[in-house]
């Protein structure tokens, strides 16, 4: 496949410096790009070594201007969001295969299934009773969908996923392989030494344009709902406990755990491996740093880090001091000795 | 469905304040409850705002007496364990569907299967040779059960679970979706630069009334057994390595990892995301705090937190001081300056 | 089964002290061994209590000599690597069942499958188009293998594994149950409030003799490859993000997370629950301690611990001081009071 710069900018508008007829034959990362590849550079470290990039064309920010004495051999395309522009062009080179409607002969469908048009159900899928599936939904092999689930239009369920009873997914949702949505939460009542299992009558409700990573576990509400808003994206191996609520466009990075009944606002970022205790509120636009352990509410727009969490700026100072604790301890001992000396003298 | 207070207290005995003929039409959480709902309140924060609860009836502790001037519109039911009482009534409103014995036509059964009565095996289940299954066992779709496994009565295996060779489960066990029990442990012998795989000849043995969360990984013993006692409950994404032993009624919260050959007592609580190193002993009734990293034995009844762990009380003090480390460092510098001044003067 | 010491040392050469005709009937761990069992002892704590071991025979290091006054009743076998020797003999007692070539009738094979000889495909396996499978490969039940995957000779895919498009596995690879290899990475482009999904055109490439634990998630490259070298061993619940590169013989212990584009050298050890941020380089033979959070490059041969990481030796000192922070704080306050006193006096 070949596309000239002129053809490309018809689809992804850009300000071009260089040959408009130059032909792109592939797309690649900054360091791997060859002489007829297109790549992109956003942040200063990449832009600073643009002269060493072997790509035929590079998408750069609108604000970028090359340093005066540096000669660039590549065509420059300036856009307001180079990363987004690059991946839009990538889709031209790697077009999605159209979804061919089909129900595989080995799929087992429950009673009272309502299914839209253009939907594809692959081998060994098992679907319970009273399930509602929208249009152009793709259910991949070995998936289990329990009674009463609802799947919105254009949703994709990857292989070996389990959706337990009553799970509701919006449209354009992607659930990656191995994930479990809607299983019972960790809810027990102590009865002397015994932990008695509580009945779980709630469910999980997930909004539109949500992406759930591989091997996530999202528990149903004990009573009521565990909910993820529109545009939420979770990475792999994320745990979301019963009755958690997550607002729109929040990012939950790999191996994060969120305990029961915690409410997380919209456009929050929870970085990798962080944990959030139960029954807390994390405000909109807050950021929880990697490895953090959040044990109290976090106000909107705050950035926190550490176990237990503290303001990120404090944590930066603290973490530069921690390795110097042995030195601090020596200084205190030395001060104590000197103090004793002085006190003795002054007596 | 409707039940009067009088009907309810025939099943769950309680001391009633208010109208015995009041009818309950549903059960709900404290904050979502409506005028004909039943809810419950155990801890002081909920009891303190009971006058703002819209529920028709509330189960409260026996010790509870409303404040003198507060008028409550709801019926009060006093029991010794409100949470347990509430969930017992919940089961009346949401009765479990009876398990209908059946083996689905797509299930693949190995040789020499011994199976009890009333057992249900769903679609695409694959069962190896020499497996023993008790009475009223429920095996859900896409489960794999390897050769030589034993499943006790009333046990439930949820979808997409994998039980590897020789796994023994007691009765009334629940294994949530995606979990893997009995796979090879992480055992290698170093041979120059190469890590040579060790043969794993052990197995996993799990007691009665155990609940295993979603996407757990419980490895078989390298030699001998990995064992979980009766009443153990694990949350989601828990890792239990080869030859670990866990005592009765111990709780293992989400994303905990327990390394090889560690022995954990009975009635222990291991909070979310904690890790426990290999070859350790954790005593009965010990509590390991969230995010803790346990690197040495923990005596019975101890509460520990931190990485590496320390007594929880110490950790509480430590964690209130850590954010003040920059301030402490400044104080030390200031003391050093003043000390120099005084020393100069006194010379 | 019975083997005399003489028969054993024909297969695993060893220097014998004791009766060469003594017969071994089983193998066991040090503490569980009985009078006709073989066991092994490597480290000093086991060797020191060899006189209390009830085993009939014990494999010990070549350098071992029993203390003068201690009488040992067992036969001693000295080898250069007792653990390795023990597990080689274990394989004699528990020989692997030969793999019987077979494709189960329920397996669903895609178009243009090229498959070697001696390969076994079990029940409910679903294989996509254009897949290449080597000789003597074992694919266990309920596995999904997407289009364009390549599996080398003698590779074993355990049940409920998902291999997404284009995944390449070397020979003698083992993938434990529930693992997901080759799913989309966590890659989005911010467009105002929205996180737009990026097309993922890369894949995963795994070398020879690699073992992947249960419930791992290994993402494909966004562009290009996520790669694991020969002899890499991952434990359970490990997360490896898009475009990570891992060198030969590196060990990745349970619940570790490695963020996108990080390069890890050969013969590295990453201990349990550690996290490594994205775009970092970890040098050959480096060791990352348990629970560590690595936020910067780690040079070759370094040992690091802590969050954020520091040299392991520093961390050992620091972690012995942290529990004494309350005491340090009191000392500083006391010094400040005394300083004030002295200053007052000296005025």
C-alpha cells in the first residue's frame, strides 16, 4: 500500500513542509522507521533528535519549528495532535476487517434471546436466558454470558470472558480476554468464627466506549450496582470490588485494586499498582500515583502518592529524603553527643 | 413479594418497635431504601443518621436505643447481628433457584467418572479421567477439570475455571470464574545460567465451605500439598504459591500474594494487596494490613503493617511522621548550625 | 517402584557414603521423608539438622561433611547440585506420560493450518486461520488461538489460555492456564476529555524454553513487538505491557507489573509484586527486590529495593530505621528544647 502526502492530508489535515508527492509505504515507531515510513514525534526528547530519525515523513506539533542550523531530510506534517493523527493514518494502512454476521454452529443460545442485526457469535460461546444483544456485536470463542445480560451495539467480547448474571454493557465496549464481570463480591457476615456468605443481588453496569483490559475482575453490587461511566479504560489485572462507582473517562492502570463501595470521579487517573480502600470518595480529575495506597478521601484535582497517600509534592520531597535516613540518624546521634558535652561544660 | 414484620420475625427472631403488621416489599441499602423497604444499620455512623433514613423498617443492634428527642418513622427490629439477619431475610426475597440435575450434551466426560446425584454439568465442560464428583455439584460452562480431581457435595465451579490434576475440593466450595487451581508452582533449579523446570508431583487440597474469588491462582505442591482449611475465603486476583498452608476461616483479600511454603494460621486476616514472603509462619488470629510486605514470621494475634512489616501501632505513628520528614531534616540542619555557634562561643 | 542407590547413581552420578544396595521406594521433602524415601538438603539450616531427618537417603552438596560426633543413619549421595539431582531422580519415579497425537472431534480448526507430527489438540480448542503448529505440541481444552499464531515444537498450551493474533511462541514453551498473550496494550490518544483507542498492529514474540505462569497478561506491541527471550520464566498474575523486551533467562516472580516499552536485560530477577515503570532499562543480572517500585533505569548487576527504588544495601539500613522514626522525632524535639536552654544561658 502506498499513499502520497497529498492523499494523507485529505483525510488527516496537516500543514506540510516538504514534498507533497512523497509516497508513504508504511508506518513505524520513531526509532524503527525507514525511508518511506511515516512516524510521529510529540515530546521534546523525540523532537530534539529529529535530525537522526530515518523516517520519510514525521508528524510533529503545530508549534514545532526545527532549530535553525539543523537540516531535516524528512517531510514534516504539523497537526494539533500528532499521536492521534498518526494512529488515524495507521488505520488507513491496517483497515479493520468488516464484521461478518454469523452464529457459529457450536454456540449455545439460551431462551428468549433478543439479538440485533449484523452480530457475530463465534465457536463455543454459551449464552444464558433473557439476554439482549445489540447490533454489530462481536462475541468471540469460549465466552460465557449469563442470564439477563445486556450488550450494546458494536460491543466486542474477546475470548474466554465471563459475564455473570445481569451484567449491562453499553455500546462500543471492548472486554479483553479472561476478564470476569459480575461475579459475587467479597461479602460475608461474621457469625462467631464463621464468615457466612451474603446473597449478592446487585449487578454491574458499564457505560459506552469503555475498554476493560485482560483478566480484570469486576464484582457485582451486593445490593444495587457497581458502575463504570462512559469512556472508562481499565488496563490488565485490575480489581474493582462490589458497589464501586467510577465516573466518565477515568483511567485505571494495570494491577490497580479498588475496594468496595468507593466512588471515583470523572477524568481521574489511577496509576499502576495503586490501591484504594473501601467507602472512599476520589474527586474528579484527581491523580493517584503508581504504587500508592489511598486510605482517605482525595479531593478533586489533587495529585497523591505514597502508602498511605500524601500530596504528590510532599511525597517527592519525602522520597528523596528516605534514602538519607541513615545519615539523618547519625547526625542526631552526633548532635546528642555534642549537646551532652556542652551541657557538661555549662554546668 | 410482600412480608409483614410478623412474618419476618418468625424466620429471623427480632425485638420489634413499631407496627408488627407493616409490610415489606423489598430490601435495599441504607441510603437507597424506600418507604416499604427493609434495611439495616450496624455501625455508629449509620445509626447516628437513622432519622434521615427513608426505609420502612431497619434492623439495628440489640444495644441500640434512639436518642431521646429524635423521632423515627420506621419500624425497628433489634437483633444480635443485624447484617446477618438482613441477608437472611434477603434470601427470602431472592430465593436460590433449585439446581436441576442435568449433564449438557456438549459436556465431555473422561473415563471412570464417579458422580453423585443431583449434579449439574453445563455446556462445554471438559472432565478428565478418574474424577469423583459429589451430590448436588454445579459445574458451569467452559470449565476444565483434569484427571483425578475430587469435588465434594454442593460445590459450585463457575465458568471458565481450570482445576488441574489431582485437585481436591471439599463440600460447599465455590470457585469463582477464571480461577486456576493446581497448576505447576514456580519451581526451578539453577544449572549454570539456565533455570531448569522441576517436576511438580504435589496437588491442592481445599476444605469445606471455602470460597475462592475470581482469577485466583493456587499452585499445586512441588512435593506434597498446598492446602486451604475449612471456611477460608479468598477475594479476587489472589496468588497462593506451591506448598502454602492456610488454616480455617482465614480471609485473604484481593490481590494478595503468598509465596511458596508459607504457613498461615486460622482466623487470620490478610488485607488487600499485602504480600507474604516464602517459608514464613503467620500465627492464628494475626492481621496483616493492606499493602503490607511481610518478610519475617508474625506471631499469633499480632497486627502488622508496612513494607517491611512492623507492629501496626508503630506503623500508624511512622506513617504520620513520614510526610514530616522534610521538616525533620530542616530541624536537624538548624540544630547543627546552632550547635556550631554554641561550640564556637564555648571555645 | 524401587531403585537401589547403585541404580540411581548410574543415572545421576554421585559420591555415595553408605549402603549401595539400599532401596529407595519414594521421594519426599526433607521433613516428610520416611525410612525408604530419598530427599535432598542444600542450605545450612537443613544440613545442620540432618541427624533428625528420617529419610533413607539424602542428596547433599559435594562440599558437605557431617560434624564429627553426629551419627547419621541415612545413605548420603554427594552431587554438585543436589536440588537438580533430586528432581532428575523424581522424574524416574514420576515419568511423564507420552503425548498421544490426536485432534479431538470438538476442536475447531481454521483455514490453512500447518501442523507438525505428534501434535495433540484437545476438546473445545478453537484455532483461527493461517496458524502454524510445530511437532509434538500439546494444546489443552478450551484454548483459543487466533489467526496467524506460530507455536514451536514441544510447546504446551494449558487450558483456558488465549493467544491473540500473530503471537509467536518458540519451542518447549509452557503457557499455564488462564493466561492471555497478545491482547491490545493500554494505548490511547487524549482528544479533549476523550481517550481515543489506538490501533494495535504489533504482536508478541516468545523465545524457546519459556514458561508463562497462570493468569498472566502479555500485551502485543502497539507498533512492533513485545518480546521475551529464551529461558524466561514468569510466575502467576504477571503483567507485561506493550513493547516490553525481556532478555534471556530472566525471572519474573508473581504479581509483577512491567509498564510499556521497558527493556529488561538477561538473567535479571524481578521479585514478587515489584513494579517497573515504562520506558526504562534494567541491566543484565540486575535484581529488583520484592514490592519494589522502579522508576528509573537500573544498571547491570545492581540490586535495588524500595518504592521508589534505591540500592538494596541502603534500603536495608533505611528499613531498619523507619520503625524508629517516632523515637528520632522525639530526640529532635528534646535536642531543640535543650538547645533553647543552652542558648538562653549563653545570652
